[in-house]
RNA sequence: GUGGGCGUAGUGUAGCGGUUAACACGUCAGGUUGUGGCCCUGAAGAUCGUGGGUUCAAAUCCCAUCGUCCACCCCA
């Protein structure tokens, strides 16, 4: 085989579209319910938009698709959704709209990673951002929306992990405390963690290496070192979640993959998690807009992977809503009837009735088989008699094959 | 980026050194004179992922490469 889809990418075939459709429709419906407005940003951006945000993160430093265009511009295929939306917020002066600005999108993301189940080089995310308001009620709203999405879709046994990782005020103190704690334990930690200790100490907390687990278990939790403002923010967020009955699990080890997060971080995963556990997550990024050259502006959002949602829907055997079937298959018996059949199908479609005409020169029997395998509800048959009489025979493939012959002009009323 | 499993018609599999690579599903065509779903018959469809090598002989052994799956890493 000469060509195939590039590594880590996949064709979304017709048989999978109902799943995609189900997820996208549910997400859009929810976004509208919460009055979020849709936004679409380019599939590639100036590479700097991402590189300046996350030198220390793998997503940016190791997994970005970077290329130069013919004009020598350094561009990157979008690795994540938040930065482009913030760029658009600034570029279009959205700070002049009522705050917060609530936005949603579904878009492909690209990461040059080694593919495995649930992890692809191109994957799709439904994401939501609320920019310009630091009220913890917005945090709760965002978390609720993500939770509701899974709920509406019919996913069960999910856990919401929640944490706060402070802000510029309290993070330095906490990191100092964390380093202090780790200082005499580094020789027992894994190699990666020795690097993290200097470069990105917060990441010490989500190390998966077994030898680090006992150290992490005893490590100081950020939530015990939050400044007053962050502590209050976090407490109010939890209060809101309690009010609307959303259960969460406080997880002091949750830190997230992008470095721009502040205060609230959250992640939702299925109980029986495999290698690629996280279904979606997000957090607050109160410093991001400023980093991109705007005035200090708070923001919060989530992203959730559509492929992973679908994997879990299938695994949990969530039933899909019924798919509309072909309403009328138009069969004809002689070549003379062909043009009448063709026109009938055309007229039916214009009246909003899905229909397909038989093609080629198959026998009536073959056409019937064809109609059946297409899942047609009814067959309209135009044989010699019908052609002579100006009628058609309607056969219902479902109700035991009952059929009637009616004037062709009355077809629509009989389809009802 | 690291380690491992796998790669045979559209799909799922069998064959694992020796004549025309098999089966199921699917597709297409038939099963007498205008009709589906079951059944029967037939046909099309595979340079056995690709490229090298070993051998008188390779889908079967070896190497490389690409892809895929799993674990790690990371993350959605």
C-alpha cells in the first residue's frame, strides 16, 4: 500500500461519525445552555505563542510540530487550545466586551508523541474558556460544565480531582518549603526528579516512579500553604461545588501539564483508568494574558479529548441515539421507468424525505436486496404497470413488507 | 524519547520452509417469467506492510524500515 494516514493520525470513517456527532452535539448544546460563544482559531500559529508559555513542559519543548513556511516564518501546529484563544482575546480587544468573555471551540490539536491507544499525534478537543473574571463561581461553572458534559453523554464512574496550586504570592514560599522537604530525600528519588527539583519542583508531585511514591505521600500539600487570597478563593470554589452537589476528590498531587496554571486545577478521569486516564481537565491561568502582552487578566478553562470520550463511551457501552435511516429507496423495473424513478427521488428529497435511486441495470430482486442492505424503510417500485398507470408501489420493508399502489402524485401523503 | 508484542483479500482470522495462500463476514451476480431480510450457487478481491538477506526453495528464518498495539514518559 503506497499511502497511508501519517503516524498517529486517523481517518474518522462514516461508521464512527455517529459517535462524533453525539459528542459534538451534546457539547454544543451545553455550551449554548451556559451561553458560551463559539470561536475558531487557525490550525497553526506563530510558534512563539506557545514556546514562550511552556519551555519547561513536554508539550511545548518536545512535542510541538514546528515548521518554517516559505516566507521563513516559524509556525507551530496548535498543540493546545488555550493560548490561541487568549491571543484572539487580545487581538480583537475582547477586554472591551462584558467580562468574563465566555468562549468554546472544538479543534484538532497536534503533538509529536509516540502514539498508543487514546494518544494520537492529532487529537480533537472540546474546550471552553472564560476570560476576565476571577470569581470562584466561574471556576465552579467551568467545572460543572465539564462534569455535566460527561453526565449528559452517559459516562459513569468518573472522579473529579481538584487542587489549588496558588499564585505568584504564595507559590515561591511553597516551592521553597517543598525543596526544603526534598533536600535530604533526593538520593532516594528517581533521576527525573533530581532534575525537577531545580527546574520545575511542582512536578515532583506527580512523578509516577515507584521509588518516589513514599516521598510524595509525605510531601507538604500546597493547599496548606496557600496565601489568604488563594485559600479563600479555593474555599469558595469548594463551597459552590458543594452547593450544586458535585463531588470532588482533593488531590494535592494534581499539577497539570502546562505551566501557566494558577490556583484552581482539575482533572476528570474514569475509575478504571488505563494508561491514558485523563478524559479532560483544566484550570485557572490568571497570569497568561499578561504574559502574552495584555493587561493582567484572569482566565479559566478546560479541554477534553473527544477521542478519549468516545473510547470510554464504547467501553461503557453507552447506547447511541437512533440514527435516521434511509426513508425511500426508489427501484425501477424497466429502463423506460428510470427517468421517472430519478425524478421521483429528486422530488422526495426536495420535500425533505431522504431517498436514493437504484442505479445501473440490476434486476428488481437485486435492487430489493440493495435497499435492504442500505437499511431503507420503504421501497418505491416503478414497474411497467406503474409506469403505464402513473402510479408507484410503496413497500414497507419494516412492517412485514406490506405494500400499496398509489398515484404518483399522492406519494408524499402516503409516506406520512 | 525508552522497552516489548503484532503486521496474510474491505474486515476478522487460518497457514509458520516446499506444487494454483485457506475460511468466515462483506461486496457483486444468479437461484425461470416484477420484489428484500433466511437459504443455495457462482464471481471478483492478497505482488502474504515495505526493502534487503539466508536457502535449491520463504507468507513462513534473519536484518532494516514503516505502521499498529501495550508499558514507561507525557498528556486529551
